[in-house]
C-alpha cells in the first residue's frame, strides 16, 4: 500500500476533483480529510496549501478550504489571450529555430506521451501546458515565459477539471504536429496548427461548473 504522504493526499484530492466526486464550491473539512486519510490535520493543511498554490482550491479566512470554481467567462478570456499571444510567439520563434530546440521539444513530447499513457492526470495537465511555456523559454524571452506561465496556471485548473483523457491524447498529437512544422520552418502551417490546437482544447472542455461524472 502506498504511504500516506502530502503528495499522495494532493494526488487523491486532485483526482476526486477531476472525476467530479468533489464538486466545484465544495467545502474541504480538515478533520474529515484527516480521518479519511488517517493522518494529522497538519499534514492535511500542507496538502491543502499545495492545492491552493495550484489554484485547485481557494482558502477563505475563518471559513476554510473550498474547491475552486472557474467561470466560463474566465475560461473563454484565457483562451482568447492565448491565441493572440502564441501566434506572435511562433512568428518570432520560427526564424531562429535550431536542431537543439527541436530536440528539446521532442524530449518534452516523450514525457507528455508517457503521462497520457499512464493516466497521470496531474502530470499530463502540467506537461501539456508546459509545452507552450517551453517554446517561450527556448526563445530566451523570460518575460514572455513568465507571462505564459501565469496564463497556463489559470488555464491548468480549467483543463484539469474539464478535459477528458481523449482530449489530452489529441493535445499531445497536435503538439507533435506543431513541432514537425517548426522543424520544417513552415510558419503558415505552424500558425494554423497552433490556432486549431487551442480551439480544439477549448472546444473539448465541458465548461459547466456543475458537471457530473
């Protein structure tokens, strides 16, 4: 049996949120969770803090912890900004693409594929999002990378809660196609693929906070 550690508790609560066994807005009682996992409330607090850092839950003073409930409007706005920003990012990146850049992106895609295959929901969401941050990092533009990280952190909860395994598999395949276009320095194709990819990710989400399994 797996040891009950902070990471184990975080993963268990994350899976409950993803599978909608814990609904958006649901209260997470420390004592109830401590009893459920057979641990101290201190360990539960550590797990809840980590979940709040990942924006999966929100901590309210004197009220406790609650499962986050991203709005549909926020989701739509995040994707609109991403489409504008990432199109410009690709245009700037393509002229300077090197074999080293392609090698780094393909190595990242291998990690994505493994996480998708293993059904590791938390890892696959992080890796699929980090692909876009990696593009900015490889350009050497730290300001852009930080902007992308902030956007992706807001997007991660939305995709984590409302993206199916099938949609995650498609995202991985679309990343591969984008890298192939980058390697060929085909700007038009790369832009078309990225725009289609972001539209597909958004369209595949069930953007309904009250969704049921």
